[in-house]
């Protein structure tokens, strides 16, 4: 972010205090902060007791005797799926709609808590019949359909561990995730609807499982797209057949609070995605607490909609676990926002009278570009709380969101968190906080955040620094699957000292004159494209895996709509320079990255260059390439081994 825009962010003077009426009916009260301050761990214990059903109550709250490996509520037992399903039915809310699902072509289904519970019981029995039990890993590769939720909860009900892989990832990405977790079972679909067409998923699973022997013994296939699929006898089974053959009754057993719930792969600074591990009790307590308080949820009357795909952490915490633990009614939509028309989302808000809406700044900015006329055609008056997640939301988009979507009155909560944190960490509380555009504002009650300088001392406003979480929190990741050393190294080595462990988030941040936190984006080699995390190194590895490429460097360049965009610089192998034009090479390589990783990683541009800027020790200076990619004056080149390189690159690109 340029110094100029940081400056204006730090001096943002607009304030939006809650109305007296909103504050009077708000779920969150200012006393939450006092309670958490008085006794932080006890505050979380109270939340966990109040919000969850425990098969066996816990007596220990936090065990931090072996940092950075935390245990929360360790001697308690619970069943995550029971908390999301059965207990609501037993409390008399079985007829409440859990999911209003809308398919892209316009087909729809509403599923009550009683129906969802029955479906998950059958699915749990079906999985058990395939040999899935506590601790086994199940890969889930599905579109945004109710079966994705059923599959996740069925796995959780058995005390097994799911690894959801976003449906847009390639066969190769799927395979590496299956291998890393040693998954026994894959749950997929024939296809799903996207942009007016069925995109097939089963062929990617078939490709992923071909070749070297795998840990996978069965593939369950949901029928959604009605497209033809290849079939491997003995391995593949239709989901509907397996469920029909399964018993209807299934009693949920309690598992230890630290029983693993899921692994979710996310990009880090190195080429290989990390399997972030989350466990049960602490995770569920914090997602339920945050979902209820940050979104001001009144479960009997609200209709909530989070637009995230279940393949990302936002889908895990705020489509599946948070809303269902709280007994909320939610909307789930399969397709893209512009199919079959650019007002599709607003049409759904009108149709289902959505009152709480949670989406990403990149979506808001692309709607802003299309103009207000589109949302203006729909009745959005049911909306009363808006949320934002995934990247910083610029004040201009914030104001547009409030005015064009929120009727000029709906509070906006800008929620900062990560795959690793499991749940929201920094956010305003509607009804309590006076809102400020462009700032995530305040750590939630029970969360301790600090901004540190490079030397590890706390910085004073208006200095910027690096964001750390200074105390363990219930939904924190418990590790990187199979790699405890990488876990310690990545998150805990930078600022921890003996006896004082601090989690390094990888984000830069500022504290403004009011003490509010302003997020500035990643400080490492992780890019944020449309709110999706991508690693520069992972894309570089994909590029150099193509035979025409000798060397590659990737940067995230500022982009008006997607926040950042992937821009690649490649040196072709000498025998290739004449074989293709730069334009041909660029087309081939953009497609190659999409095929290797997934369409979300496809570079916006691939520039063919003859040199890359390197220091004397051979490190690529991405900062300089970023200057070129963003059309800026090139920064300091004095540490380059050959300072003329940047001139050559920028001349060529002109
Ligand atoms: C960024 C998504 C600014 C941040 C839940 C973080 C944000 C990364 C915000 C995590 C926000 C997320 N303001 N930046 N409100 N929310 N980020 O793991 O850089 O996909 O480190 O989790 O997104 O991305 P992830």
C-alpha cells in the first residue's frame, strides 16, 4: 500500500455509531470486553459452556504447558455434529430451515434442521460402512451444494477428519492434498453448475487417483450435474445409493475436545501448501461465539448468508460450523454472482429476505464497477448487518456497500482472521462499536493482539508494524499436518522468547490515533487475489515445471477489482526463444498454471524477459518487479548484482 493511502486511512474521520434502537436489541454488549479483561481464560470457558453441548463437561480450560501446542477444554468431550444438529431438534427447532439452497440454474431446496440431522445420520452410517472411523481422513471435493455440509458433518460425527479441497483446484492439487493427509475416501460429485454450464469434478478425481498407488479405497459420488462419468468398479459408489442402504439411526458419541476436526490446506511462503489442523471444542466455541456476536445473530428471525465456497476457511467457519452450531437459517448459493444476470445475489437477498450478509471486498468492488442501478432494482430492505472478509476493504468500497446494499444504515463489520486463526479475531461488534471505514478496528473480547516492530518491541501509533497474537485463543490452529517443525518455524519463531510465545500472522498493520487496527496486507510472499491466498513460490514452481521455462519470478501487483493480481516474469530456455513469440509463450504459461494449480492461480500477465533482477547472493528482488508490474517508478536498484537489468526489463515492457 502506498504511503499516501496509509496516511488517509489513518486519518479517516467518518464515524458511524450504532443507532439507539440497534444497540438496545444487540446480542453483543460492552460488558463482554470487561468480562474478558477480568479473566480471559474463564471468559472462554463460560462461552464454551453456554454455547455448546458437552457430552462430558470440561474442568480444564487452557493447557499451555507445551507451547506452541495448545489444548483447550482438554478433559471435556463433545460431538461437533450433535452440536450443529441433534440438539436443535431436541430443543424443538427441528422445523426451522437450516439451509435455503439455490442452485445456479434456479432449482432450489430448503432443508430443515430435522431433515439435515436425518441426512447426516444416514451419511455417517454410510461412511462407517466404508470403514471410516475416528481419526481417518476424508477428502471432500464438491460444489456448493447441501451434500457438502452433510459430508463434512458426517465425517465430524464419526470423529474422523475432513480435508475439503476447493472444487476449482486441479487434479494435481487434489492429489497432493490426498497424499499429504493419507485420505481413505474421497467424496465428490459428477459436476456442479458454474457460469451457466456444468463443470465436471469426477474426471479430476479419476486423474488424481490414477498413477502411483494411493491411500484412497473408495470414491463417493453425488449426482448433481447429470453429466456422464467414468466408473471404477469396486472403488466408486453413488452417494444416493450408499445413503439409501445405510441405517437411519445414528447415535452421536462424544469425542475429546482436542480430537482433530479438519485439515485445510493453505498457501504459505514456500511452494508446498500447508495442512492447517483444527480440533473440535475450542474451534467450535470460538466460531459459535463470533458468529453470534459479530453478526448480531437472532437465530429465530434472522436469515444469514455467507457467500464463501465451503472449500475455504470462511466456508468452514461461517457457512458450516458457526451458523449451524447457533441454529441459524442460512442461504447457500451454488453459482457465480453474475449468472444468469448481474443482479443474481440481490435477487436472492430479496427472495429469502436475507438479514445478515457476509462477503468479500473483491465482490463489492466488482459490483461497484457495474453501478448502483443493479442492486437498486431489488428490495434489499431486509438487510440489517453486513460483513466483509478476506482482504482490507477500502473506505470507498465500504461506503458504497453501506449505501447501495445496506440502505445507508446497516452496520458493516470488517472481520480480520485467517485459515490459521480458525475464527474472527479483529472486528467491530455491531451495536457496540462506533464504525470506521477501512479499519477492522478492535480485537474481539478474549483476543490479545499486538503490533510489533522488526525488533519485537511494541510500536506506538502512528508507526506501522507486524501483527501478532500474543495469547493463545480457542480456535487457533493446533499445527501443520505432519510437520510440527514447520509449524514452530513459520508462526512462532519470529517473536517468541522463552516463556512468551507470540503468533506471527504474516500481516502488516497500523494502529491509528484512536487505537483502531488498520490492516495493510501480507508482509511475506503470500498474495491475496480476490481474497484467495496464493503463494508466489507455488506459482513459480508451476511455471518452471513447463519445459519452455528456464526461470520465473511472480509478484502480486495491485489490482482495482481483485486486490492483487498474479504477474509473472519468465526467462525462456535459450532453445525456446525463437520457437515461440512472447505472446504465444504467455498464453501457454497462463493455461499451464491454471492446469497445475487451478484457475484462481492463472497469472493476469506473463512477461517474457531476458534477465531477472537479483542481488549479489542470487535472491530475486520481487519488490522491483512489483514496481514494474504496478507501473511505478523503479525503486532502489543499488543492491542488484547488475543494476542495468531493471532498465532493460522496463524498456522491454514499454
Ligand atoms: C487477509 C481468510 C485485511 C490477511 C479468512 C490474512 C484481511 C489473510 C482481512 C488470510 C481483513 C483476511 N482485512 N486483510 N478483514 N481478512 N485478510 O487464510 O492478509 O484465506 O492474513 O483467511 O487474508 O487469508 P485466509
